[in-house]
C-alpha cells in the first residue's frame, strides 16, 4: 500500500517543474481567481472570504481528483492485476490515500492564509483529522462504487467528469448558502457532498466542532457510501481482470 501511494505521488509530479509545491500553489491561484470574481464582481458580504474559499477548494480538489483517479486506477494497473494476485481494491484505496497526503500538504498554504488574514486558530482545529477521515471514507466509498463501472464502461469516466462539474456548482465551495435562490436551495441543502464539506469547513473557518446532529448525518453518509461501494466492488471484483 505504501509503495502504491508513493508511486502515485511520484507519477503525479514526475514532469512537474514545481513538484509537490504545485499542490500548495494551485489552490492559492484558484482562490485568487474566486476572490476576484465573487468578492469584486458578484459581491456578497462574507468575513474572511479567502479562508472560506480556500477551505472549500482544498476539500473539492481532494474529493474530485480522488474520484477520477480511483476510476482510472484499475486500468492503469492492468499489468499488475494480470501478473500478481493482489487485492483489486488496493488500487482505489491507494489513490484516495495519496489524495489525503496531497490534502495534508495543501493545508500548509491554508495555515499561511489564516495567519496573514488574522483569522483565529481555535482549539476546534484539532478536530480536523476527524473531518478528513470522514471525507476520505466518503470519497473512498464513491471511488469503490465507480471504479468497476469505469472498467466495464469506459464512458463512465467522462460522464462522471460532467457530473462533478455540475455537483461543484451545487456545493457551496465559493459561495455562502445565503445567496442561493429559494427555488434552488433544496438541491444544495440535500447535496450529500455539502454535508461532508461543512464538517471539514467548520473547525477551520467557523472555529467550531460541527454540531452533533450535523456530524452524525455526515458520518452516516460517509459510512453508507463506503458500505455500498465496498459491496459493489466485492461483487464485481472477479470480473475486473477480464476487462482491463
């Protein structure tokens, strides 16, 4: 597992001049664009918007990139699957683990933004590892659910890419819930990714541990996604080598 995670990280940054630094720089650049667009053009009053925005970007990058990487991980390791009797689930698991490593590295510029903007670091920040664990469990479940489908039907990767683009705008990454029109608020409120995001954002931006009811919903969604994903992957795992 460690070897696969290390390999995934090396492959991701092999031809990048900035290497791992890009993990920290890319969210900052995206945040800069969003601050310009939403704070200057689509104006709304949200204190410490760069912190709010960057927190959402870090979560979304981890979630979306890990989902896509999980879907292509089985085909990318076809040679190993045909030659070595290795548990097939290890590949999507390794991609999510490498995503967690990237997320932890990307927290470095977030801390810098917190210090620069004077945003307080409250004790609730110690809850962040739990929030990351919930996000990873949810993401892994979705990865396990989708990765066999991506093997059996190659169009699934493109379809999920489009779905992720739509889902991004239905998740309050760059905007607060307060500006969502009433006729669209239901779609945002019942978006499961929003629940996971807010558990991740609460200890950083709001400086509080998520309310118990909210955390219970997010953890329940993560556990449900993982259970369904694991069951679906196990059911289809024997067929995977014949399609990769």
